[in-house]
């Protein structure tokens, strides 16, 4: 992909003042939540890289006990909604604005993929969960990486692994 010998743990994104425009609309302290990992519609089936909606809603309900507002980021309005979020900014920010929001977040929680990679590029640590993609290959050492308790790591075992569990489970066991 043109990154011969690159150490992805050290890639950085430098932000400009204008990148923080949307971030200024948020309170001083907040958490970022994301339940999408690819810029693909989530309406096709259960994804092998995202948590089931009810599981993510339970996580958000528990986070509410901390009295810290939550911000939902995603590439488009079609990204997975999450019940109980304070600021739904799916599809509202540019990539650089999302990076600025991540830069100032107290913490982020997301699947392995886009937001987790963007957070790493601005030096933000977070909690990253894995399903179909193997943590030994994709995990950043600075994050708290949550590996599947069952199954997982089926990445590329079938052409449709991302949106159809290779084991044909309705809800993939890995998430």
C-alpha cells in the first residue's frame, strides 16, 4: 500500500486550528464511542467487526454512571446508531475534525478499524474490541485491546466475512 517498512504505531496526524471547529461545540470532558469500523452501510446484516446494538447500548448505560457526556462518531449517518448517546455526530465531521474530537477525548471505545486508527494517529489511547480481525496483527500496543472470547480471527476466510459470519451464525460469536 505504499508504506514499505512503516511503523504504524508511530504514524502521526498534525492538526490545525481549523480542525477543532466542531470540537469547540463539545463540553470540556467527553468520551467518544463508535460502533462502526468500515465506511459501509450497516443495514445488510450483523457485522463481524461491530458489537450488537443491545450490547453497545449496555456499555453506554454503564458509562452514563460516570456523568461524562458521550459523542458518537462515524463515517456516515448509515453507521450503527447507539442508544443513549449525548451527541450523535455520525457523518457530521470531516476526517480531520473527527481526529480533533478524538484528540481531546478522555477516552474512546471502538472496534478495530477506522476510528481506532485515527485515534492512534493523534496519540489517543482507547479501548478497542476485536471480532473478525486478528488482534495480534491489528492491535496497537497503547490501547486496551479486547479480544473475542469465542471464535474470532476469521478475517478473509470468506469473501463476505465482514457482513456474514463464516460460521453462518446470525449474531457472530466473536462480538
